[in-house]
C-alpha cells in the first residue's frame, strides 16, 4: 500500500490487554485518527522483547502452590476460585469484542505513519508478557514515520531505567526514530526530557478526548434499584478501612454495591457487561463511583459521576497528573485517608468547568493528530 491509496496508519498499543480501559482507549484512538485524516487504521501487535532484571514475568509452580495453601489455611480458597472464574468470563467477553477493533486481520506491509500509544506503552519496568522491546519506543521498520500519542511510562521511574541499563538505548531510539513525542502525564514528560533533551507535548487519554458522548447518551442499564459502583482490578481493594467506609456509605444512602471488572464478597453483585461499551452504561446509572484505576476515573468523568479515586503505589503518578489537569485533585484519596471517602463523594463536581478544560484539550489533540497526518503528505 502507498500514499496514493490514502493515508495508511498503524496504532502500536496495548489493545490485547484484557481490560475495559485498554479496549476503549484503543477504540477511541482509532476513531480519532479516522475522524481527522487517516483513511485506514490498523492495530500492530507488540513484539516480544527481553525481560529486564527483576521484572521477569510469571511465578514458579512452588510459589503458586504456596499461595494456594495460604488461601486454604485462611479459608479463602473458594473465594479465590470464584474470583478466577469471574475474571476468566470477563476476559472471554473482551476477547469476543476484538473484531470491533479489527484485530486479527491481515496488515499492510507498509504504514505511512504509526502512532505509539496511548496507555503505558513505555512502562518497561513491570512484569509483562513482552518485556522490554525497542519497538515501543519507535523502532518500527514498517513505518514511514513514527510518532507517539499520550504514551506513558506508568510507574517506571527515570532511576529504574538507569538501574536496568536501558536509559541510553531508549533515549537514542526515541530521539532518532520518533518524529513527534506526546505523553499523558508529568512523570513521562520528565523522563522523556531527561532521556532525549526534548520537551514532549502532553495530551489526555483518547477515552477523554473521544468522549463517547453518543454512546453514553444512548446507553442505559435495566435495573430497578439505585446503586453505587465499584470499579477496580480484582483484589486490589483490600484495605479493611477502605472497605468499611465504602460499605457504610452505601448503607447510609440505601444503595446496592455493584462491582464491574471485579468481584468482591462485600459487594451485592458483580456485573460482566455484554460489551466494553456497556461499561459506560453502568457508570452512567450509578449514584456514586469508587475506583482505584486510571480508566475507572476517566469513565467517571465522561459520565459526569460523583466519584473518588483511591491511590495506589503503581498508579499515583498518572492519577495525580490526570486529575490535576482536570482540576479534580480533591477526588484523590490515599489509603491512610479512607475516612474522607464519604465527604469526597458528597462534594458536588462542577462538570461545566471540567468540560471547558476538556474542550481545550480536545482541540490540542485534534491539532496534534492533524499536524502529524498532514506531515505524511510532506514525504511525497
């Protein structure tokens, strides 16, 4: 394929990571590209690289056996088995929607441009199936031009890159292979600046930019009760004080506790939406939302919910950066501050002000995408 046949664009992202956030951010970026000049958009899979010392994926059989025995002693083995069955159903449901993204189709041999991002595409200091791969920093030989959009180093720090001896290589690749660099948080901005000497642009996650306005307006859930939504990675809300405050608040307000993407014994019901888009309907219908995920926070914002975001060690940087940008930093709650959950949930959010900020950010993103796609023509 070539330029005469239209602008052929690839997205190198985490579209196969089995959670609703990864799916919806991938879909959103594809739509934004198609709306702003791309003629064809395909998803490129991440090439497996090498594991960095200390971040090797997987656990030994002995480690898994010890964990199972520990749960058995604590009387939690049955609950853990139910959790695993629930998560398998969630993953199967998401995989069934892959055709919507256009995965597993034949790819062109050449792309006019490849966008790396969004999500934690630069986060190599974590345990993942692909490890550290130069591809994610711009080494994409099948692309005429490579840029990033809202890429993130996640919880990876500059010092970790130094310690794992990949800082120089990453810096060189980004400086020589990326025609434009866009990140989504302050930590990533600072790392790119240190690695390359380049000041990258900062853009918001595609889910916020695309907004899903039409999908949200058309969505609804058919339930005859009021509820409070819990959106978390399985098992991550384990602090007894957090759980106590959440349960007490729900009882005070006469709300059922409904969990999506997770199953907790202290919730009334665990829901598996039919499609990732239906997740937004469950957010829209909630009286309140408690989440400890980045995209759970974003879903709360685009559905205009009253929410609080519980901070964890691995999400503090990106969550703070996101909510400071939206002037919503008061919605952040540290584990030691769980007594603030009720107070924060009851504080009204001025979504007119938030939407004004989003409008500015959306214009910045459209300008960036159009600029990059227009640069394809300059290669003629």
